C-alpha cells in the first residue's frame, strides 16, 4: 500500500540525526514493548500482519510517534482485530493504569514460551520455504519492477516501481508478504537481490557511479521486454 511509512526517495524530512553512543533502549517502557513484540510473533500475528498494522497508522500519528510507540499501536490493533481482547477490556485497562501508574503489571510464568522468545531474539525466524520449481530469473537478467499501487501490504518500495535493474543474486523461496499479511496464505516465491543504477532511480539528482540493491519477490518483477522497456545492453550481464 502507499503510505507515510514508505519514505524512500521522499524529500523534506531533513537530515537523519545520528545519536552518538545511542543506547539500545531509551526508556524502561521500550524494553517492555520490545518483549511484547517478540511474544506476539507467531501467537497474535505474523511479521507481515505486524508491519501492515504499522502501515495503517494515521500519517500524522505515525510521524509524531516514537519507534516503539508504533510497535505498541500495532499490538493493540491486532489484539483487537483478532478478538483476543475486547474494546471494553482495553478501555478498562487504560483507565486503570491512568488512575494509578504504579499499578503492578500482570505476569505470566511460561518457561516454554520464554524459551521460544529468547530463541527468536537470538537467531531470528526464517520464512524460507522449500524450492518446488526453477527461478524465473537468473543473475545478470534485466528486470523491471512492476508499477503497481496495491491497497494491501507489499514490500515493493514506491521509488523503484517502473524502474529497470539487474538481478545480482537469487536467494531462494520465501513467504510472500503481500498475501501473508492478510491471511491469504504463504504463497512462497523466489526472492532476488536487484541492483538499480542511481541514475535510473534519481535521474540528474543521483550521485555518480552509485547503485542501490533491493531484495524483491518474483511477482514484483517482469522482463523489460514485457514491460515495454528494452535493455540498452545484452539481456544478461555477468555480475560475478
């Protein structure tokens, strides 16, 4: 979907401020939200549902919110939508903690769930799936990112849509976020690392000899011949 979260290529937000010796967490509540976020994955929702809930945040609220505030909003949204808590329960808990901020937090002792969360934090969780067919593209192939504007979740950035690049690497087959975020199945596809020339993306504003590498699912890509954009050089380039 097109939203305020897709900031790539947009102007007017000023320089990225880099905090020297930045701590992992800036406040105690951020630790709690991080732990909550890890606990939710695979229980409340998958990673793609989590990301899509963040994308749906009102643009003004999105820009004003801190990073972990967006995590919290995503958690609330998914818990309510999936019926794991009711709006009445949510409002009652908000009132309770608003009246007394020192109200003890509820605690659950679940050693197995704790082990799973620690495993997830340390090693991550792969969405790689078994390869059932050959990849449509190979290293060196010219491709064009589809110019699409879906209403749902997608990992295809706006600033590369309609742009031509070259396949730099074939990773294997992974869950397709576009369907997984909406309960429509994993529909695993090949994922490619695509190299885009900066001039292709930014035109005269691009820096010389710069390239941008983006990981893209197969359904995001098409041949330049199909797209009506013919490569200037040979259909395949040796990038080794």
